[in-house]
């Protein structure tokens, strides 16, 4: 249950950072590319831990959420939506899901 709460809270945080005013977006000091990939890799990883039996579906659903978030940015003042941002974010989310999947197989023999 704790992993599910963490997964959903991480997604809510990313949604707020993505759709909120640009000045309220957290900045780590890393290049924006790494911030995007890292944030969505974390979200993907947390969802993969929370829902280990649905990994392929998770990848698709996270990709759809990312596309939707970028589309909504078209209507947010001061924000922009770019295809490269979508690719970076989806890459991070899928990398997080794959990382957890491979880790589970390696360390636990694919056990759930």
C-alpha cells in the first residue's frame, strides 16, 4: 500500500510541476534534460514497484499521461509543449519501469 501511495504522490507532484506556473517549478541545478528524465524515471520506478504485474500497461499509461500533460501545457500561460519534451519524459518513465522490471528479475528471479 505504501508503494502505491508513493507512486501516486510522485505523479501528482510531477503534474503540479508540469502544469503550474513556470516560476514554481522545482529546479535542481542539473540540465533540464536530466531533470525531466530523472523525474519521470522516478515516477516510472515507483509505479513499477507498486504495480509489478502490469508493467507493459504501466509504460503505455504513463506515456499517455505524459502526452496529455504536454498537450495541456499548450493552454497554460508561460508554458510550452514540445515533442522533444514528450520524448524525454516518456524515455525516463519507460526507463524507470524497465529498470525495476530487470532488477526484480535479476534479484528475485521475476517473483512478484
